[in-house]
């Protein structure tokens, strides 16, 4: 009776060889995936229009006068919001003394 190559190969592999092969597979699989993903990422994952145009994004103020203007704008917005909330609380009959 003639046995095939695969049949002989399966019966000749020891447990140590199998564990070594599994370890090599587990170790190399993520490395190969990272290698594949890391090559030519501009070509593979380039989606035109995915990232917004930098001119449309909020710009961080760098000059002292720009920083002062931004701080003043934030303070005005907070004061307007506080006044609006205090007026709404006054309409509802809520005062700061009720909290204590």
C-alpha cells in the first residue's frame, strides 16, 4: 500500500515541531500585516477630500494682540451666557440663595 507525502508528513511531525511552527506563525502574522499596511500607505489609503482643508480649520492665535482679542471674545461669550442663564433663572423664580 502506498501512502501519500502529506500522510507521511503529518505522522512525522512531532509536537515540538508543531508548537514551533505555531509560534512562528503567531509571531510573524502581525509583523507581516504591519509590513504590508506600512508600504505605500499614500497609494493604498488615499481618500481625496477625507481631511479638511487647513484654511477652513480654526487657527490658533500666535501674536499677542490676537491672543488678547480671543480672550476678550471668550470673556464676552461667557458673560452673555451667564446673563442669559441668570435671566432664565429669574423667570423661573430660582435665586442663588435657594442653593444654600
